C-alpha cells in the first residue's frame, strides 16, 4: 500500500534477490554485530570492498529525493574521503569523522563512493 518508498519495495527486492543464508555454528554465543548502518531508508549501501588498509563503500539514493544520511561503522577509521567510481580520491573529498559517523549528502539517485582508511 502507498508509494514504493512506503511499501519498502527496495528492501523486499534485496531480500528476494540476496537472501540471508544461515550456516551452522558452534554453540558459543556470538554478540550481534554489524559493520555499517545508514540513517536514512532512502540510502542503500550497495557494496563494501576490501582494499589493503582500507574499505571502499558505495551507496546510492534510491527514492528520488534529496537527503542527508549518516553512515556509521564499527570499523576503526583513521580517515574518510569521497572517491570516484574508479576509487581514486576526489579533490577536496575529505570527510570529517563526527560522533554520529560520516555525514553524506545525496541528490536524487546520486551514487557516492567513500574510501575509509583503517587504523592499523
């Protein structure tokens, strides 16, 4: 019911096309853990790719709106910068690391790639 945004179509499509696979584990209790979270349902974290001493995260705005979203991570980040689709750092692309995470601004359907340099 309602718009595709209200109905959660994007999340349902991801759940259908990329189902969660459960694997048997030891009986030891493991705490819940997530490497990333995004504050806006309009922003989709599409992929995170490992690089030596860094991670590249690609996100896009999926609702056709202008939105500010916060990317939070539990990874030990030393610095963050915007990069192009070839994963080369953008000129003046440094992002301040804030208490809430990284503040990212999106226009409709914009794709952002963020290079996260990890502390060693």
